[in-house]
């Protein structure tokens, strides 16, 4: 790793279009200014790491019964949106019993749900 | 085109329904083209099924419908998209336990309706998407969907 000593106000250039400047140093905190083209994402490392890990965890939502369970949480007979709001923390709270995920759901139901989703999508 | 999904089976998708994610997702750089499929009977949920791998999909939440207070404008600004873009948040279900489900309010998925993200003047009709990061918003990475859930 290249290590450079810089004073406040001094800059470092990376490639032709990225510029780093030491804005301030206070105790063990260094404030850096970064100029880079719009397409270059700049993020604190720990945020980058956290979001990367969360994306990978979310990618693992391979549960076949999610659709089925969700469907049971949002009965088609009622107004889905209102129903959905009721089970979330954003608005009126409900007892944990109401969101128990142990919804009985046969393999055949899952398949139907999947096919139904596909059919609805095609119609859309 | 036909998109194969391990969850939804075979999907017949019109070309203009395909969404391009030019940079993929953090940690999942190859997830670059997908299609939104509404979850049957659960209008706030969508599958974002990717085309390169039948097993590659996110469960998304239509956050504006569920939480009108969520700062969708900030998400669109961070993603640099027109105001008519749609904002979704990714749902994580740990240990296959739905009651522990959380959603990522810190890094929402922003999908433009028509314009190219990187070139707002572009005339391309292709829909583009990106994962925005709401720095300093105070939004959590793991917001529990259910009372007593994970986080």
C-alpha cells in the first residue's frame, strides 16, 4: 500500500479525474474531501461492507413458502393494501400471533401461488 | 423473452419490462438485468427476478405504499433519477423465518420508469435501476417488518 504524508489543504490525485484533499485534522479524526466523476460511487468502507453483506443475505430468500405465507397474511378477499399496513410496524401494531410464520401451506399451494403469480404477470 | 425463475417458474416477459442495473448490486455484481413480478395477493411485495440465474431474486417491498413517510425523494436524488421513478426496499428473511423479516431502508432500489440513469437526456426506453445509499439519513439497514422481529 502506498502511504503518503499530506498537510491540511494538500491534495492527492488518483488517476486523471479523482482528487483527494485533506480538509481538517482534529485529534484522531481526519476530514477528507473527494472529487470524482458522478459515476464513481464513494462510500464509507463499513457502510459498503454492511450493504454488501445484507444484499447477499437477501439473495438467500429462497424460501418456497414465502409467497404462500405472504398470501395468507394478505387475504385476497380484503383490501390488500389496508391489510398489509396493519401487520407492519409503520402503523397500527398487532400481536405477534398474527404474524406467526407457521402458516400451513402444502407444496401444491406453493406451486399454484407461483403459477398464479406468473399468470397475473403475463396478463399485466 | 422467457425468464426462468426457480420460484415462479417460466415467465414470458416483454422486452420493455426488463430492467437494467448497470452496476449490479454490491456483493452481487452480476445481477444486472431483472424483471419485477408482483407477488400474488400481496400487493406491496414484488419479486425482482434476475435473468442470468433462475435462483437469483430479491423480495422487494413497495415502500411508498407501506410507509408514506419514507423519504423516497432522497432515494431518487441519491440515484439521480427523474421524480417518476419507483422506490423499493429489499426484504431479508433470516433463517427462513418470515416473522424475523427485515427490510433495508438504508439502501433502497430505485427503478426509473423509462429514462437512462446515467444519461438523463437519453431517449432509450429501457428501464434502469440502481441501489441508492441514503447516507446520514439515519435509516437502518435492517428494519424489522413485524413486531418482535429481527433487526
